[in-house]
C-alpha cells in the first residue's frame, strides 16, 4: 500500500481534526496551519506540527495559496488536504501544489475546474442527458436580461460556491440586480471568486445528494444518498441517510447517474453530486461538490466506510478498497449541525465566550467538533460549533437517539440552535417526513412558539431547588475568605432567600438541610431534594422522587445558567449585588439614536451619508459576520447625523456605527 509521510491540512476546526484522525490511523504525520485567532484551537494541539499563517483576514490566512504551499514545502509535507470550504475547490491551489511536487488530496485541477464551477458543470451534465433546471449566466446585465425568460422565483448562486454560501432567492424581478451584486460580494469574500449565475427555483423540493468516490485506476463508485432538505439560509442543518423519501428504484437510478457524471470526468477523489427531487420523485442535477462534504459522517455511519481514509489512499495512488457491490446501507444515521446562532432572531450568528461546554456521550453518538472545552466563538468564521451524528437500527431509533443527545448537549454563554433542533426533531412534519427545503421557513414560527411555551411550563421550583443546593455547596467549599457567605456562616443567618427567575422575584424558605437532604418551601409547596452527586458544574439529585441531572455555569454578571433535560433557565440571587451599569449592553445604553452592530464583524457596504434622510426599514449598512452578510436597518424615520465607520473596517458590538439626529432636532429640520 502506498502511503504519504506527512500531510499539511489547509483548513481549520472540525474538518481539520477529522482529517488528522484518519491520517494518524494510517501512521501519517500531520501539519496544521492557523490564524492568530486560532492559535489555541484544538486542531493546532492535535497536529504533529503547526504553523501560524497570519492574523485574521481570510486573504492573509486560509485563502492565501502562496503562504500555504510555502509552509507545506518548507516542512517537507508530501501531500496537502484542503478539507471543505476555503480553497477546497480552488484549481489554483492544485496547480501550486503540482509545481512543488506536493500531492493534492482531491481531484485534478481539470475536473475541479469543470465541476467546481457550477456554470460549466451544468453545461457538461446537460450533454449526458441528465435533467436540470433552467439557468442564466454572463455579466450582471446579461444575467438580468436572460432571466426575463425564466419564471419566478429565481435562485442566485455563486459559481464557485458550496456549503450553502452565496445563495439568495429572488421573488421580485426588480430586486435581481442588487441581489446578484450582494451574492457576488459574498462569493468573492468566501471563495475568492465573485462569479454568479441564476437558475429557476423549484418550490418545495427535496435536496438529495449522492456520495461518490473514484481512484486513479478507473474505478468510480457511489455510496448512496443523503437527505439534506432541512435547511436555513439555504444551508443544511439536518442530514440523514438513507433518505426516507426515495424508493429503491429511484435510489439506484440517482446513484447510477451520479457515478456516470463522476466517471465521465475521470473523477479520482471523494465528491458529491447534488440533486433536487420534486414531489413526483423526478430528480434534477443541481451541482457537484469536488471535495469532502460537511455531512459525510452520516454516509460513514450507514456504510461503515471511512471516506477520508479512502480519499487519502486514493490520492497516494492506491485502488479503492471496495467495489460497488460491497456498498450497503445499514440502519439509519442523522446529523444535526450545532451552530452559534439565535433562531429567534432569524438565525443571527451569536459569537462570544462560552461558560460551559459538555458533549453528549453514548453508544452510536459521534461528535465532530473543533473544540473540546468552553471557549470563545470568534466572529471571523462560520458559526458551526460541531456536528452531532447518531445511528439507529431505523429512522425512528435514530431520531430518539438524536433527541437524547441534544438534551445532553450543554452549551452555556452564547445562543445556539440546540433547543431549535430538539423541537424540530419532535415536529410532526419531520417525524412523518413531510419535509422540503422550505421546512424551516414554514415551521420556524411553530417551533419557536413551542419552545417558548415549554419554557413557560417548566417546573421552576425544581430548578430553584437544584440551584440552591448547588449554590450552597459551592459557597461552602469556596476558599474566598472575603466571600460574605463565608463570613456569616453559609446560609444560616438568612432563612428566606430571594431568587430572581424569569424576571420574577421568588422567596424561598429552607426548612431542612444536611449534607444530602434538603426541604425547600416555595409558595405553598414543599420540595424535597436528595443529593446524589455533585461536581463543579453538575448536580445529580432525587427531587420529589424524580432522578434529575442539572448543569450550571455563571456569567460575569453573577447570573447562573441552569440546564436540565433540554430546558434552560437563568437564575440569580437577589442578595448578590451587581453593578448594572457595567453590564448593560452597549446597544441598550445607546438608546434610539444610534445603530450598533449586533455582533463583531466587518463593514461590507455603507448605503448612507451624513445628512441623508432615511425611513424605517431602510438598509443603512451591511455587516459581514461569521461569513454571512447582515443588513442593518433604520429602526425609525431619521436623518443621519454621523457615520462613524468606513467600508472594510473591523468592528465590535460596542462600536456606534451610525448616529441619528435627536428626535427634537429632527423635528426642527423637517
């Protein structure tokens, strides 16, 4: 078997770690690269060698081909793996590797250029007779003109795109030109290529993709399909295999078509052929991704094939270790992507510092993550924290396993989509497979409403009892001699403790306690708690006869985040004094006359100037954060007093971006 000695991984986060694991299993040394923001990242620690490549700008770090190849050459790496995203589908990187005799672990530059560019891919596949949607290419003006012949709605897409980036739907033809421009900017920033195209958007389709892999000896095999219809912002958040939508006949036809496309271009690596499938199970070629996919673990879980391992071995010149007849789908796997985002605010990215990070554990639960402890989620990169993958004998068993895992995935300090995913997996439409790519658009209001209703119905008394038990032990064991509670002898001098929870003050009386047993009186109810186990962040107890697990963390304001069985509450003690002025968010202190960025990011475009009159809802600025463009709108009719930033400036959420004329001054001017 041919093998590499050393692989440089031109990526970061969970995919870099995924590659490191497969490489090390093969006895291959690994080299990591990192930006200043990633210097303490897990992929840096796990690699055998690591080299800083720049500060934070993508053009200076993970998109800098010259730097990456230079590091690979200087450290004597004989191969380079690009992961996904960034330069994974960049033919210039392949060419640069070839010039330095470094093997690129991926397809040839020819097949990458042909299929990595969505426009050329469509032209090639059309010749094979595989159906696809109508499309338009060219300059912005040419696309606008050609698109007049395509029925609405339209989908604007980055030619070099992937991973849900660079995609926007247009339902009003008058908005097409500006949408093309915005998509081009995003594509240029993320992929280094601003070319876009337009295609007809099929309403309520299923998004189903086929995993393919080929070697340098003419073998091309498919590993069957993944259902990827659950998406938000055109980016997948839940994937599963096998697809609950397809029958075996359509499954085999799609697999055969995908393999035919890959074979037609002499494809010799791991890749994915993506299709749209309508309600009648007609399928249409969408695009090919000439790289490993984010969701490849679900295929690995049901086929037992390590795709990254095969990808490495194929690149070294080995034949595939299996034939098409060897590939079988066993059981069912579901992947849920865990994001730092706020679903209640249109999935707005939520960078920041975690207070607690605990992964679920159990048989047939797999976590692909770029972290293993509570850390800072930076605003420079994609907001995905990890991929939670589960396997079961069938779809329902896998779904139940996913629910268990989500309830035991603990992240405090930032907003995440865990509660959203937990409610999604219990939604009737998901259970019955009544889904499409519009699932989140159609069901998010219901999902968010259910989350709020469940929050309102939580038994707050058990949360309070668990919290006080945990808090008593924490204070009793603290070594801080200046702590008030240590000075006055724990809780004994204050029989009534006031707790703030959900903006309400609740008095709690401690009736009985020893090191294990507690009785609390809250209102007219008595709660009995028997402590079984306690640690720095976890409490296991029988509360009114029910065994429960609670998880705790504390933020800088003294507020405790408490989690139990997928439910979350914020609790604080009214006897702890907090300087509210210090902890008041800057956007709240600013009042109605300023616009602040909702998160750290980069100013992409400024649409207003000093003295300009704007109306409520006007987009005054576009800020990029976590590789997403976010429109900042005027929250009222106003006149611009000052614009305090310039385009391409890096900002944080404390920065006042735009200042409005005061209300009384505005009235004088109008």
